[in-house]
């Protein structure tokens, strides 16, 4: 328990509580439960993507193509919806996940089998995926009236007081917490990123593990693609433009180390919530929304500094007194 | 005692050059040039070609500094945001009646200060540059947004326009000349000085370089300063060319610049690369953009080509080696 | 204890090649149940390659691996583990951010419902193994909080967590204290009683003769001899290892000690060493002995400026200096030839001449511009002095042998004309011919007035070369002795702490 309290997640929770306190002082209506739930719902896409990105970063990679994946998948399912409005939403969801998975696998194969550095691969696929959206639609938008009602309404549908979108985020958090802590694959992500050399000795195929990380990231991005276009009831080329960096920012703030091997699903969740609260609170507290970018930037830098301090290896422990003092 | 002496070199310099990445890229560049001249009658027009250079000169100036930084093992994703902040600073100065020379100084100074800020965080605090500069990317542009909101600064003095719109001789623009001079300077620095040797050493093995007495921190700090300075110079050129400033100026440029560097043969992981390679890559990207533009291909589709080129130039040699060693 | 005629695990004429190097040439080895086989050989003889082949990390290019007489293949490390082969590797290959229990069970964690890892069973299993070793560590501790010796014990626990029939131990006692080594012997006896086959790799003859039943000797990737330990003597083993009669002779030295050139006082570090102080004269060779993990390299690196001490003063030629970086140290004439040649010593992807001139660019360049002719000249001068064998000065250091890489590193530092040269395990991993060359060279340097600090774990080297010896233990100086007072027993006792126990 004491370990939990001293951890970076605890620090982050304190920071979020502090943030909410400041906001509440200026605008008490922000912290009423219904509003907080609305903020959570609004942040759900970021939470989802942050979980996927966390897994990728854990394995010492990075996925800059998530937003483009989201946009492309969102467009693809929108077009399917136009062509076949009667298709039940559950199939749409499956197609979204499947298509996103394929896109993720493309990234994964290039990293695994061709050993191309992830930043280069995803820089490339980022532009390629978005370009494909244009090729599919010649730049035309898919608007709300072209989407079927069920397509748009499912994520908003209320279930026990929360929209389905929120429930999906919660379910994903729970699912991946279990996967990361209690499955061999989950532990392999940590091992492959924490010490790739040792991981090989332990029988873990580092490249393959990275492949699975990109696959999962792609699957989540695909799912979020449907949720996003449905929620905003529009699909076009520039959907979520630049969002990939917000996702990485959420991970960094959440304590995921860019060097790999360190990070938790809970941390990614907190990092996403932190950014989500800022985004929602600014207009309400009369701080110009134009400050959002600068505040996010500042938060990222502070998070990096704090996490670097926490992750610092204490140096070889040779003096006996130093070891027992711990 | 054996007096057999060791030769200095085994392979002549020329031999080595011919087999290199730069040669391959040069072939690609020539190929694109030829293809373009067949594809459009407007291509082989001196003024059009000169206009085409604006596509890449500003980005290339930054790419040279970025190349050195990446060779040393770091990266700076905040360069486009530095342009925005420098441009905003210049715009604010214009409102206060500052003349062209003053504006240039302010642009350069802003770039230097931003570069120093990045440099201190990375070398002073030992933070990973990729996440630090994702943070400063938001911070710098965010500050621009705070200052300028969704407005624009105009009213630049007429002599200020020379930097971005002026010509030195016939079709040769000032920007092109500046680009050429900067290319030359960086080429000399990287390939002919002690400093350049240190950059390669650090990129290949930062620990080994440190243990050999190289002041790694100081070298990296200077590289961040240079990147900031180049961004400032590019800001002057770009602002002068557009005649106005918006906080959204140069959005997405950081990734295009990284693409230019990697396309130029610089290993994203550090340790190798050359300035001539980046020069050729700049031309390749400019030719592709210009050529496709003449064919009325939309920008976003051009990105597909660039993204494909980026992955292709790294993947194809590896696929080739894999095929040969079957 | 029964002996069987069929070995549990054997290599039959196995060959393994890497680009440019034949690591193993048709080697055969047999491991019998209930017996300990010692694998002996110099560094580079192929021992680590054998371990990696037996554990599925490398695949043999020729020959067969046999389990119970039947040919098998190990396409992955997991398949070797499944076949009952486990190993304690020489390097600690563990995960700093995971807990002790997870490190022990990574890859074969006990599973519970739904195929999910059963954390409680894992903790219990880990506790059992640790208790069996007599180790007092909480299995939920995060690995990075442990000291080197304890990390090694976790590595041993990991090897034991697999229900194996074959246990491979590669230099298992390098980081262990005297008491812990005795525990390890008892552990090995226990494993033998259980009928497991043990492959024990060590270069310490006292250990080998204490616990091994059989031996196999490798030299240059080939198996050159095997048999029962009872039938062989230490001298015969050495002869097989080296290929000729060797009495390690150290160079004669004219001891001309000059003025004091270096003085260190009160060097402290929060976790690595405490209260280190000594002085050094020109022409002197000062040996630093201690067990692995005693803190010698850590102190040297602080002296060289790569890490920061929390307290302490250094004087060079009587003047106090501040050393905050290697660049500072070099400017004051202190240079360091590290133990880790590949990462700290040389930049392996750069050419030889660039490595040699790197700290001396000011001398070879003109106003900051490189002058290649001058660089080649400097590199040629010093590489010839050291009799470097290489295809050209332009070849990358990575393609050279260990001994030649070491020469490049030494050449690099000699070119800076230093006052003090610190050599950290200078002959580790080098063949015996090159070892002698390095020793001759060190003697020459001392004769020319350089002060030499030699960190070494090889007793003959320490005894044969040093004018004085400082013995470190657990981060502190345990003793400082003049060469007339050193003997192997005295060195070991101080290093292991026995002297104090009996004092």
C-alpha cells in the first residue's frame, strides 16, 4: 500500500485533485458529478488511444499514426454506413476494430520484419493513411444527415447513467489492466521494452512483441475511429489532426517512460483525464481557450521532469549501508 | 618486432561515394526531374522552377541543423512552433513600429532563446529530447496563440519583404542563395571540423565519446541552439514571404523536416548521415511537390507519395538484402 | 548416486560460425546425470557460445544436440527450457523494473483461472526458492533496489525455478562473497543428489577441483581435452587451455619512483564507495584488487570525471584540481582505459584512426578544421608503437579482435601524453600472448615516468606487476600493502573480509 502512495500515479492523482480544486474555487458548477461524468465522456477517446499508445511506448516504440488510423477507419465505416444503412452497428464496430487492426499490423510488420525505426514507419503511415481518406472521398465530407440514426446514437445511448462511449472506455481500462498485469503477453511488453537484451534470453521475441503492441494500438484506434465520427456525426480528411501528439502527451503526463518498460494503464488514464479536464475547464473558468496549448505543453514538460527524477536509477549499490537503508 | 605497416585506407573515397545512399537518392532526384519534365509543359520554365524552390528552402535550412541534431542522437520536434513564436514576436514588434533590421534580430533572438530552452532541458536535466520537444512544441505555439489568438499581424515594412520575396540575380531568389550558403556552412561544419567529428562520435556511442573526453553536453546544447537559430531564420523568410503572421503558421512542418532529413540518408537513431544527402532530399521533396502541383494533384495526395518514399527508401534496401540472402 | 552411461545432454561435433569468425569447430561435450562437468578455457575459447547454443539462443550451423541420446533442435530459448535446460548466464540478464518474483518466473509464471498469472502462487514459489538458497529478500522487491550480489542471487533463483535436468552455471561465483560461495557449493551438491547434470564454467581452479567430477577444455573454439578431474592436474589443464607450457612471467622492472604525481583524499559517493584516499608516484604501478562489485571501477570512473563524488579532493602534481568531466581529467593528465571496451573504451563503428585521434583533435587540427594527414600520422605513430594488427587504419574498430581493440584504446590515450593512466582489467578477455605484450608495455610506460593504476581481478597479474596494492571491499579500502607483503592468500582474505573476521 505504501508503495502505491509513493508512486507516480498517486502524485498524479494529487495533481488532478489540486487542478479540480482550483477550478472549483472559480467555478463550483464544474465539479458537480454530472459535469464530471460529462468530462469523462468527452475524454473517453483520448483515454482509449492513450492505452494503446502506452503499450507501444512500453516496448520502446512510438505510434504517430493513431490519429490518421482513427480518421481513416472512421471514414471507411461511415462510407459503409452510407452504402448499407441497415447494417447493425455491432458489425460496424467489428469492421472498425478489424480495419484498425490491419492498419496497426502494417506498422507492426515494418517494425518487426524490416527493422525500420518506429518513428519513421509511423511518420510515413501517418501521411499515407490520411492521404487514402482523400483518395476515397476526393475530399468530400460525410455529414450527419448521411449517417444512419443507429450509427450516430449508439455511443450516446444511456446505460445506467453513463453513455456507452464512457462504458467502452471503462471496459477497455479494466480489460487492459488485467492483460498488462496478469498475462504473459502483458508482462512481455514490459520485459521487451525494459531490457530487450535480457528479454531474448528469457525467450521473448522482442520484434514480435512490438508487432503485437502496434496491432493492439491499431485495433483501439480503429474502434475509436467509429466512436469519434459517430459522436461528432461527421467524417472528413482532417479528423483528429494533430491528436497523435496529444495522445503521446497523455502517456507522458501519465508516467509512461519514453525509454520503455515503465508505465501503467492507470497512469495513462490519469494522464488523459488531466488533459481532458484542462480542455473542458478552460472555457468555463474564463481562461482563453487559446491558452490550452501552452498549458498542455507546460504540463508535459513538468511531467517529464518529475518522471525522470522518479525513474533515476540510484547507481550501483555497493556500500552495504546504502542497500539496507532502502 | 614486426615492421609490417598498416595502410591508411583500403577503399578509395570515390569508390565509397558511388555506392552510397546519396548516389541512390541522386538517381531518384534525376528520375523525378525527368519524369516531371515529360508530365507537364510548365515544368521546365525558369521562373516556375524558381518558385518551386520556395517549397523547400525554408524547411531545408532547418533540416541542416536538424540533421546534425539527429546524427548526435537527439531530435527537435518543436521547430515549427519556434517558427510560430518567432513570427509572432516579429509581428508584435511591427505593431510597436520596429523596422526591418530590428525584426530580423528579434526573429533570430527568439529562435535562439527557444533553442536554449530545449537545450537546457535536454542537456542540463538529462531529459529525452523527443518528449521534451513534444512539450515545447505545444508550449511555444501555445504562447503564440495566447499572444495572437485567432488574429493575424500584418503591416510588415516593405523592405522586410526582400527576405522572402526578393531576388538576388535573375530567377535566383534570396531564399535560395541563403539556403545554399547555409548548406555550405553546415557541410563544412559537419564534414570538416572537430565539432562535426564530435557530433558523429556522440551519435555512434555517447558513452564512448564522453569517456574520450568529448564535452557531450556542450556539443548537444550548441546543436539545439543552432536548430533554434535556423528556425528563427526560417521564420524571418517565411513571414517575409507571406507578409503576415498567424499562430498556425508552419503547422506540420516539423514532420516534413524530419522526413527530409531521414530521406537524406540520416539514420534516425543517430551516428550517420551527410549534408549533401539532405540537400538532395530537399530537392527531391521540392520536385515531387512542385511537379505534382503542376498536375493539380492535391497536397494531401502528395503526402502519400512523400510518406511512401520515406518508408520505401529504407525498406527497399532491406527487402533486397533479405531476398539475396535467402 | 548412480551414474548412467547415457548423457542427459550432449553436443555432438557442433559448429557455429559468425561472419569472419568460427566460434565453435566440431565440439563435443557430454553431461551426465548427477555429475558436474567443468568447462575450462580462456576468454574467446567458445564457452559462452556453447552456453548460448545449449539454451537455444544460438542455433548450431553443424552437428547435433542430443537429449538422452536422441537428436533434438532448440529453435527458441523456450524449447530449450521445455527440454529441461536452464542456465545462470555470466551477465545478469534481468529486468530492473520488475519485481524479484516476476524476474524469477518471467516466461514460465504459474497460471491460474482463465490462463491468467497467479500472482500469489508466484510469490510463494519465489519465496520457496529464495529460502532454499538461504537468501533473505522479499520477493515483491523491485529488482533495481538490490545490490549486485543480490541481483546475481536472483539470477540463480531464476535458473532454479525451471524444473530442469541440466543446470548450466557460467562464472556463477564472480560476484559472491565467501559465505555465499559455500552455499552455492552446497546447492550444487544438492542438485547432483537429485540426478541433475551440471555444466560449470569457471576460471578459478580451486572451485573446479572442489566440485567438478569431469572436465572439458576448449581452446580457440575447439575441444582439446576431456576426462575425469581426478586424473588431471592444474598444470595440465593450463597447458591444454593455452597450448603450451606456460609459467606466467612478468617483466623485470627497474623501479625508479619519482615525485608524487597524484593524491586523492576522502573520495565519497552516496552508494558506491566511501573514504577513498591514496597517493601515487611517477613510475609507480599501483594495483587495485577486489572481488567483482567491490567498487573499484566505480571509484576510477569518479576519479576520471564520469560520475560525481559527493566529497573528496584530488591533487595533480601537488595542485588541487576539480574534475567534473572526462574532458577535465584528460586536461589534467589523467586518462582511463575502461573495462568495457565496446561501450566505454572505443567507438566501434568509427575507424581506428578516428578513435585514436578523438581526444587529441586540438593537436591534429588547424583552427578547428580537421587535417586528415596529421590524424593518420598520429594514429600511425601510436598504433605502430603498440604493434596493432589491422587491415587498415580506416577499418572500423568493431572488426578487430579484443586484444587489438584494447591496443586502439591505449594508443588513443598515450597520444594525449598523460601523467596518470588508469587501466581497468586491461588483459580481461585477451589471449595469453597479447596479455604478455600488455604487461611489457605497462612496465615500459612506468619506466618512462608515467604513473599507472591497474585495476585487476587476476591474482598473478596483481602479484607480478604491482609496486603497491590497494584492496577494496564493499566500496571501502580494506588494506594497502607494499609488494613485498603481498601473496595470493593475503589478497583473497582482505578482499573477502576474512582477515577482519579473524582479527
